[in-house]
C-alpha cells in the first residue's frame, strides 16, 4: 500500500471539499435571495404599478437572517456536542470502561492501546468496550487528546487476532491524531444550521389555526426549497469529507503497524460477517462517521450520503487487489471466555448504538 501517497491525496481532497462546503453556503445565500425576490414579485411587486421595487435593505436582511440561522445553528449544535466530552459520548453509545483485570481479551486490548500511544506519540486515550455488540466495529470520540476515547465492540475482541486488533486501534488513533472527530462535529453543526433554515421556511409555509395559508406561505416555500437544497448539498459534502478521512485513517493504520493484514484482516472479517447476515448496529447520523464501518446505501443516490467508502474499495486500496472475506476464527485462539452480559428486562432485545 502506498500509504504516504494515499495520506497526501486524502488530505488534499479534504481541503477541496471544505472549500466546496464554504462555496455551498455562499450559493445558498444567493439562492435564498433569488427565491425571496421571486416570491416578493409574485405576491406583491409584479402587481404594483411603477415596476418592481424591493423594500429597503431587502437583500441585506435576507443575507443576515440566513447567516444567523446557518452559523447560529452551527454554534448551538457544536456547543451541545462539546459539553459531554469523549467518555460521556461513548457511554451514550453503549460503551463502558475496559476491565483488563477481569478479562484477558480486554487486557490484550488495553495493552495494544498502550503500545499504539507510544508508537503514534499521542496521549493514551480511555479504552472502552461496547460489551453487547457482536459485530466487529470500533469508534473514536473526543474533541482532543485530553478527553479522547477508543472503544471496540465485543465482537472485535472475540474475532480479531492481535495483529488485526492492532490495525483496528491504529485506525482509530489516526482519527484522534488528525482531528477527524472535531472536524466532523463542526460539519454536523453546519448541516444542522442548514436544516434550521429549512425548518424556518416550513414554519412560514404551515397553515394557520383556521387552515388558511397567508401571503408569507409563498416566501416560506421559497426558503424551504433553498434550505432543502443547501442541506442536501451540505450533507453530501459532509459524507464526502468523512469518506476521505476514512481513507486517511486506513493509510495511517498500515503505516503505524507496517502490516496490511492488520486492518485489512479486520475489514475482510467484517465482509464475512455481512455475508453471514451480521450487519452493523444502527447508529444515528451524528455518530455514523465515528464508526470503523457503517451501513452502506444500496442505491446509487444513497452512496452520495454514505459516511464511509464501500468495504470492497477500502480492502482493494490496502492490498492493491480484490480480496475475499476471512473466516471469523482467531488463529491465536481466544484468550478467555467472554463474560455473560447481565440479564435485561423480560422481552428486551440486544441493544445497539444508543445515541441517535
């Protein structure tokens, strides 16, 4: 794998996508002003003698209100996400601190986290386990190294060899070291701001208590159309940035471990689980980008909004060719029998990711 070349390409593509995100906001301002100008003309300006005249500061007010919603929504959402810290966010996703003294598999995981902290030069993050998830997955959380978390699922502990677990942990360390979690949180906030603009138009378009739509409904419809297109473009760009960061983290994992079969074996075992019908737990859009693997869209249009590249493509980039799935058995054998999870209330299913 040409990991230095892939890292350079991924960083360059991320910068281009972030510039495109900024351009999307500028185009949104133009679209909102154009839509509101058309709505004003249809509802009032075209029918008044003397030609089309706009109210004073019409375009300045439109631009200011749009930026207030977009940037204000971004600030509100990122502030809300910043309050909990990495550990709290991981706990909301169903993780608990690893227990190296009571389980040899978890002790092996903690040892690998210590080794990778030395190898990468990063502070040691909190090691955590999603104990009730049998799928192979992991995630990193935290705004910086001081509150960073690396969490793996029980399935990863049970099915991965030590070399594969090293590759998985190295991938998550890359997300911490490159600031991917912080970047994605900010993009989530910006998309939330774009959605707020759509909601404002929706509120204006709604009928009153007597089921009548007022003159402002046409303006609301124009804002809804511009806001929806902006949200869709922003969400697609957010997903595109996330996909590039996954490529970068994959390349970093191969660089740090000097092994294609580490992370490559993890992805091939995930491929095997999917072919057996074991799919990743459903997670909310806020945390999809944090996971090692997420659900992939089935249609061509859905892939534009996927937060991760297709598994087969990631495997091909690591090995330089197509590789098939691997059996789930661990060659080095299980280190310990996994502890039985505590019984839940009657009728409960196995919980998945808990943060929507």
